[in-house]
C-alpha cells in the first residue's frame, strides 16, 4: 500500500490534500518521495519561517532534545525563561503564556479579556467585537469568534459573546462598541480572509474608541507576526501597541508553539489555576523559537524581508494576468483577472512550485530567508502559468 492510500485509510479526511508526499527539505526547497524538488512559496502556511532544516535551528533543536525534551509546567526551565525574555522584549510586551497553536493563543486572549473585565466591572461585560471576514481558529470558541458565516455550521451550539463589525467601517464599530463589550479582536491583515490589510484610519479608530471605554485591544498576529510583514509585529506598521498579542505559525520555525502576550494592564489577570497547557512552553519548541528570534528580531533581517516583499511586488506587476497585489512584506495576496486561484496552485505544484490560496487569491507566504535567486526561479514558474 502506498503512502497516500495508507494515510487516507487511517487519517481523518479533514483537509483537501494535494497528491504530494513530502519527504525532505533543505533551505527553501522541499523534496517529495520521488525526488522531485519544489520551491516553497508557502512555508507550511507561514510556519517554516527559516525554511527547511536551517542548520542553526536544527542544531539548537537537536541539542535541546538530547538534554531534556519535556517537563511539567510545575517546574522551571532555562530555555523557556530565555525564550520568554527575548520574545516579550522583541514584541514590546510584559508577560507571555505559551500554548501549542494559534487557536490556543486566541482562546487565552479571550479568557484574559473576559476575566479582566469581570475582575474590574463584574458580569455582563463579556462581549468581544471581531471583524467580518476574520479567522481566529478552529476550536468551538475561536470558530465563534471568526467573522465568516461559512464556519458557523454543524457544531451547534456555538459560544456566545461575539459581535461582528465590518472591517474598515468606523461607524459600524462605534455603533456596536457598547457597555457590554470587553475587547476588540482583529487581524491587521486578514490572512485567510483574502490577505486584506486594515485601513490606517480604522486601526486608529479601534485604539481611540477602546481607550475611552477601557475596552481591551487584541491583535491576532498568528499569521502576521514574527517578521512576516517586515516588522516584528504587523501592528508595528500601524503605530499602535495592543493590550494583548497572539502569535503562532512562524514563532518556532516549524515546531508547534503558540503564545499570548500582554502589556502591563493585563499582565496579572491570569493567576494560578485559571489557565494552563501540558505542552505549552515545551523546551524543544522554545529552543527552536530562540533560534528564530535570533534572526527574525534583528532589524537588518527585517529590513531584508521588506526589500524581498518589494521585489516580489515588482515581479508581480510585470505579469498581465495579475490585477492587484495585497498584503505587506512577505505576506502577499495576488488577484487574478481570468484564472482560478485553486487551479493556479495546482498547476504550480505540478511545475515544482508550492503556493497557497486565500478566497479567490493566490497567496504567498515564503520563508523569510528566501533568496532572490529562489524568488526569480519561483516567479518564472508562476509567470509561465499565468500567461
């Protein structure tokens, strides 16, 4: 029995998978079980931030896994302390809670916001505003927070307490930000929603209106954080610092890690027994995360991400089929004039290039370490497909 048949016989069919068996990877290139190579413009949905098996990253992970691979969070580990110090410093936040995924990070943020409001104002101030077209995860509560009707099915009853506001509609935000609201949760760039950045004026309004009511701001940076946009956090492009930031995907270079960070206002909200995670802050994941931070928190490295993003956009502007490009840095959405994004992604795969889709766009989330030669090679494949 081949790998795909064995896989399908034993693994739940929760993903629309391509007929590709990944075998190995090096740098920004993946290799399948037949030896065919693929330039990767998707990086595991923005997760392999340093590419495949980066030497420094792999050495740090291997060293840690031979030292101690796990211990209960009843005890301390140096690697988690070091990672927490560098992460909060890079993000400009005070405290962090470690989990295993973006959905878990967002669950933690929701709990912090509701407990902050309960501790200060009592019951009845628990609603959280999120944006239409947002995506915050696949647990029952983060699905409930997601502002897309397509996800609000099958799993009834969904968690109550979420109010949806149209992105970039300041009047809608003002009208719904009443005394029952404890937080506004938003992505600066809606990744799964189509790689759409919020307007500066709308982001300014979020901070202005919430500050007047002591309503918390939660920035979901699961896909946009850790240097993806050319800044350590996407919010740094907009000039504001939220009360709570959630991170995952690229944070540990491909290992399962999520993080929920708070500023001073919320640093003491979660106390002993109010939240937890068996694997959160796992030493091996923290070791991988430390190596990611050594690179992705470096201003020179981030400046290169910006330059690479500009280079991608220049290349895309030369393709007649491309009608528009959205996103910031190395988070890129490509609107097409006539072609179907999913068909383009399939053709790219057949021709040795891995890309993603988001709504009706082709989506690119290449490793932050991608070289200009690799960009050129991948873009040639994409340009030929789009002719």
